[in-house]
């Protein structure tokens, strides 16, 4: 009877360890998925926004890959031309 209790505790401990490892693996995969689907577009959009004089992080943050696509299609903003008139 004593060996059954010991084996039962060992089986429970193994089950807890295996389930813990599975949860860590699942959370890691979930974290990588979030990183690829949401954080990576922000980084790419920042780079595209700098080249087009726009706030790219907002496009990537709120719209994700759609925002990156929109930024890739956009033209750079026109530069302001300062015209100085001679004094009268």
C-alpha cells in the first residue's frame, strides 16, 4: 500500500511538471506570434514613416500590417518652401 501512495505522488508530480513545460512552451509560442503579428509591423512602420516624414509607429500600432502596406504606398509629404519677400 505504501508503494502505491509513493507512485501516485510521483505520477502527480510528473503530470504537473509536464503540464508546466507545455504551458511554458505554449506561452512562448504565443509570445512569438504576438511579436510577429503586432510588434514587427510597428518597427517596420517606424522605419517607413521616417523615410516618408510621417509618424509611422501609429500606423503600425493601430493598423498592423495594413498600416505598413498603407505607408509603403504613401508618397513623402511635400516640404514647406519658405519664401522671403524683399522689404518694400
